[in-house]
C-alpha cells in the first residue's frame, strides 16, 4: 500500500513517514500541496493520502475537492491532518471530500488505526469492483429469448426483428448461447430411410 504524506513542517513530515515506514508502508513524502497533486495525477498514484490542512500551494481542503472531481482517482482514501478540532472544521473537511481526519500533534496508535481503516475500505471497494466486473462479464454472455416468435406453420422458419424469415437453427444460434448439432429423430428416420430403419429395427430385436 502506497501512502502519500503531504506536510510542510519537516519534523512532522519525518515523524509521520517514519511511523508508516516501520510498518512496511511505501511512503511518498512531499512538502506542499502542488507536489501532492502531481503525485495523485501520476501513473502509480498513492491509494491513501495524509494531507496537512494548511500548507503552501494547494491546501489539504483544496486537494480533497480536486481529487473528488477526478473519476480515475476519486477512490483515494484521504485523511486530513489538522490542529483544528471544532465540529465546524471537521464538517468542512468531510464535506470537501476527506474520509477521515487526525488532529495535531498526532498519536501514533490513532494514526495507524485510521490508516488501517482506510486499507479495509479500499479493500472492500476493490472486492466490490471485481464482483461488479464479474457480473457484467457474465451478463454480456447471457442472451434470453422472450415474447412471441412468429414461425411459419409449414417450413418452420422464424421471422426476426428485421422482418426476415430465417431457419430456426440459425435464429437460435444467433440469439442464444446454444450450439446446435444435426441429428435424426426416429419418425424422420423411418419416413426418409424406410429400408435402413427396418434393418435397424431387426438388428435391435435380434440383440
């Protein structure tokens, strides 16, 4: 899991990065909002972002708003890092698109707990995405014949949606997931090949 830490204070940035790296996270640390935005727009963008509320360039709030307008990266889990703890400030951050927040000075255990929540959310979203993709792929292979099909009472051809009369096997193969193979029923066998039919009956009786 790659995590972005955007914090203009060098001490806080190093402390945050160190805690996360000790647990095996791949950390990208930047010192302003513009660098953070460039990282989010890159091909290997971080899946979790810890953003300082106030920093040079784009602020954490502005970054949250931008990320949520970009379909390709809007699933990034965003945590605001702020010294503000008032209800109005928290609401403002969440409405801007943040998923969570951490107050300064941060507590190491709280930081790790909130990052792990983000991991679980991202994992569930990925599972859901994979399941939807599987269902869409399955639906693409399903063809269902419904309604009334006009069929000729003599030649048994079917009239399709384009008002063309087509052989029933051709119509079924195009409009369903079945594949047809030709055979010969006993009645047609007897009618069209009476000698062979009689011989086969004799052989069956003798056996």
